[in-house]
């Protein structure tokens, strides 16, 4: 993944832990929980993206994530930049955006939704690489039979996000 596009970052504390946010001129390009798998190296260290907590997209994202996690917001209204993924990943991420709040789907159903029914494992990998946790709702994808599986931010967070949206394990089984 090339990160030559000018990118800025900020952090915000949430009820589910610290969230790292990143934006390009095109929009929000990253939202990761602290410690999440696939957290970009540019968030810390000598090559870190510049901190810009007053950036309008980052400020809006921080506010909207807080509101969402407090139950005061049901959807996000942010410009998104998903251009750093492959064409396949972008297709999966766009399909994730079409899963309504409070509903879930399986990896197989997601593969069928992008007309790639045999690509279930590749779909799972693309879901795991989603750079916009919560905003692009990868937490709404469940394993076979409604099993709570796979979330780069941790299964506890996935369960918390689903419960916030009204999901219950009995309803999914």
C-alpha cells in the first residue's frame, strides 16, 4: 500500500479505546483502534504522518465516532477516501457500506454481493484490511451460521459494535 498522498492524522479516545484517524485531501482514509491488526506504520515513529487534530475531516470524524459509540448517531456523514486498496478490496469495502445498521451478513453473502461467489476467503481478507473500521461496517460480517468471527480490532469490540446496533447472538443463530 503506497502512502505518497499527503496524509494527516489525529487520535481520539472512545468508549472502545483510542482511535487513530487519517485523512487525505479526498477524505477520511483511516480509522483504526489502538493495537488493531494492520495499523499503518505511518501513525507512529520517524515516518509518522503529521498530526493535524484541527483538520476539518478529522475533527468531524472524531465527533461522529464519539456520537455513534454513545448511541447519539446512527450513520456517518463523512467524505471517504478508499483509494488505497486494490480494485477488489474497494469492491468489498463498497459492499460493506451497503449493509444496513442493525443487520449482518456472512462472508459468503458478501462474496455473492460483489459477483465473486467463489472468493469467500479473499473477501474475508479484504474485510480484514478495511482501513475504516466502524465507518465502513466490517463488524457486520459474521461467520457461517452467524458466528462472531474475525475483527481486526478484536472480537470484544465487534460484539460491542453489534450490540450497540441492536444485534443479539440469539437473533443471529
